């Protein structure tokens, strides 16, 4: 576990130190940043496995840092904020966050959520016998973390958020099966309190990224039921 690095971007020193202490007790390597600009720099230097990111920070706020991370990486990001509003939660999840925690919080709960997210991510890399999935248009290699659009030979994996990748992996395992929003939410965001409509946003963004690579209407919407990957 000691090889797992976690970046904690939090400008309130007491909160940062408490989180760091709890995470280190679990043998995580912790990197601290007290402003958004340093958070981006440390992220690119150390390439952590997960980021815990405060929204209100000096120099660059959490939204700007999240956008910068999502330009090139899809690692899990947990947003923390003092704002307990549904619109903020939805905004965080729609913009690529994997979880949303409201202050004040129990540090032990955050550590538990970190374990859940990392454990869930490992499911997509631990089983080599099920690592490669393909349809006539798409090939997803979980172990290599690649998403190839075959007709243009384009790998779009780096453009996907971790949630979009998880949804895609789940859909491509059963490409002709229709999944409800609840099923996708339960499988791909089990520890989140996001509403089912958040799935629509993730699907829409996933579809746009496939369209940019030359593949339209993937995943498919099945009116009144949900979504499937399709052919």
C-alpha cells in the first residue's frame, strides 16, 4: 500500500494535517498542497493514484484544478467543500469528480471512501482474463487502459474521466444489454449520493468524445429504459 500516493489539496492547514495523519495510518504516501497552483504542479510531478481536492483554494480554485487534471488523466478525484447544495454536488460529478464530501466531515469516513474507490478501480486491472472487450467498433483493454475507436484507430482513453471509463467498461461487457440509470449508478458510483440523472450527463459526455473520434450514437439511449453500448 505504501506505493499508493494521494495528493491532498487543502488550504486549511488543520484539515490538511488531520487528513494526512489518517491517510498515513493506512500506509498511504501523502502529498500536501495548500493552493491550486501547487496542486497542479505536484500532481504532474508525483502522478498520485487519487486526489482529495478542496474547492475553495487560493491561486487556482478546485474547479480549475479538476479541469487541469481531466485534460490528461482520469484518476479518481474526491472534491471537498463547505457548500452542502445539490447543485454543487451535481456540478462536481458532472465535471469529472468521483465523489463529493461536505465539511465538516469525519476523516475516518474519507479514508473509508478512499479505500472503496481504489478497490473499485482495481477491479478493472486485476483480472487479466477479462481485460480485453471489443465490439465491431470499439476495443477496450482494461489492463492497458486503452479505448480504441477502430474505424479511425483513435485511442480516447486519456480523454475519459474515471467515471466515464467505468461506465464504458460495464457497458462493453454486455454490449447488447440495456442498463437502467439506477444499475449504472449502483455499479459505477456505489459510494456516491449522486442522483440517477447524473448518469445522463456522464453518458452525454462519453457520447460526445466518441463522436469526436468519428463514432456516433455510442452509447445508445433506449427511450423509457436506459442505455446500452450497442454495436
